[in-house]
């Protein structure tokens, strides 16, 4: 299904996308970042927090040294204390994802992954490769929602085409 080069490419893509989002929201007013725009998680910041929480949850399942972020919050706005806090945690998480991806062996993407799913309230098992692909798909899906919210506010939105990702990241 996937191999380690796919995982590294997607980790690089994730970091590139998040750096662009940081640039896009750098000068935005907090009111615009937390304004409910009718997206699944409401606002830009709530959606960004959901992606961050999801990445941390998947990393905790895939890496023995990463603590779980806790149960999903009732209010996604409060996952981070501020936009600066989100940026710091996003940067650290992206670095951890990239380090993890670069150190994977072929065997690390094989077999099954077992974890407790809060969504299902049960222990769950799925192919590890599928879980890894899902983590990156989840990021891309919700960043697409952020992209739509940014453009709806006539703001700058990131270039999201994988084929245009710079090689020197």
C-alpha cells in the first residue's frame, strides 16, 4: 500500500502546508480566526486545533515516546491557549512527524496497529499502513476546510498542490 518514501514525502508536505498556513494567519485578527464560518469545527483556529490534536493522537499510537493528547475536547478553540501557542505546538509536532517518518524502516509500516478509539469507545485494530495514510489524509482534508475559510474571508491561502512542494524543505 505505502512505503517509507511516501511517509517522508507526506511528512514534508504536512510541514510545508502548515508553514504556509502560519504565514497566512500571521496578521489575521483573532476575531477572524475564531469566527464560526459554518465549517465542521466552526472556525479556522478550531479546525487547526483539531488537526493538531489528531496528529498528536496518531503520533502517540505510532511512537512509543509520544504521550497521548487526552480525549477530544468539547470546545476545539481551547486546545491551544493562543495562536502563538498553536504555532509553537504545530512546529514541534511537525518536527516530530518528520523525524518519525525519516527513521521508519520498511517493517515499521507492516502489520496491524491496535489502540483504544475514543470515537468508537473500544479497542481497535487496523493495518498500520492504512493508519499512517489516514493520518496524512486527515490533515489534508481539514486543511482544505481551512483553505476554504481563508479564501472566504478574502485572505491569502496556501498553495496546496503536492507537485509544487519545494524540494529543499
